[in-house]
C-alpha cells in the first residue's frame, strides 16, 4: 500500500512539473491613454492550468508610493499549448512622468482540489513602466543623467521624465582606470530622483554603468563624464 501511494505521489508530482507557462515579454511599457496593453500567456505544459495575474502591490507601492496597475482578466484557464492575452491597465491616466511597478503571474494546476490545496509550479515577477500617452519614447534615457562630485559625495540626478534601469553597481573611473566600485540599493533611477553616495575618489573623472532595456536586456556599458 505504501509503495502504491509512493508511485501515485511520484506520478502526481511529475504531472505538476510538466505544467508550466511563459510570457511573451518580461518588461513592457503601459501607455496611459489605452486599455490594450497586452501580455500573452502561453501554457507550455501538457495539462490544463490556471494563471493568476496581479500587481505586486507591496513592491509597487514601495517603489512609486501607490498602486499603479490592474490586470484583466486576473484569472485565466489555459489548455495545453493554448495562449491567451491579458490587459494591463494603468490606473492613473494623468501621470506626467514614467512610473515603475511590478506584476506577478502565478500558475496553479486546475485539479479538483485546487480550491483546498495551492500548488504553485511556475511564477514570474516582472517590472513594467507606466508612461504618459504623449511622452516621446526615449531609447537612451541614461543620457539625461547629471553626475557630479559634491564635497565627498557622488551625486547622480535624473532631471528627465524617464526611468533609468541599470544592472549591478557603478564603477568610478579616472580616465580609463577603475578607481572603485559602488554597490547601489536599487537597479533603477526614477524621474527627478537624486542619489548621493559617499566616495573617497575625488580624482574621479567619470562613472560607468550597465543600462538595462525595458525588456530586461543588459546593454553595453556606458561611461558618463563627471
């Protein structure tokens, strides 16, 4: 009997593992003037699943100070290999700068006991940028950064309306020589944000950053003069 239960357990777990899904994008712009910002969800597994989609409200509020998005429909059922779209809608239609939030997509296997037992097999937590409908897209937002040394601090300011995403920390350079490397708490610089970091390298002439595209691709490093 124990052997039979063990075999059934293995088979059940195997079927769960085979059920999974993917998204057609892992970062995107959400335009304020439209309700047709679509993300395509595809069931890549071999059994029916439910996918729950929602804003990561806690993370979004921590970044932007407010809830920004809702998703419709929030729950979809997908047959094996089936694809469906969900719409991500920006709540505030009157924003004047880009805003940053996070969305969560979680899979649950559509079994008879799904209401009593949660089985999360695959999940994604992605960043999305909400933007004013009439704001011109900027493909190199880091070019707006202003960098200077003020007293013993490296001051980086973003006077633009665009979000700048970066990977890792910041390299401090003197010409082409690396002086030091600064870790930063976040991987983004919001519009009108100013970051001040204590440094020892007063002879620094530039910094090097690794920008990240809206689709979460790491771009070539960029050097910004101080």
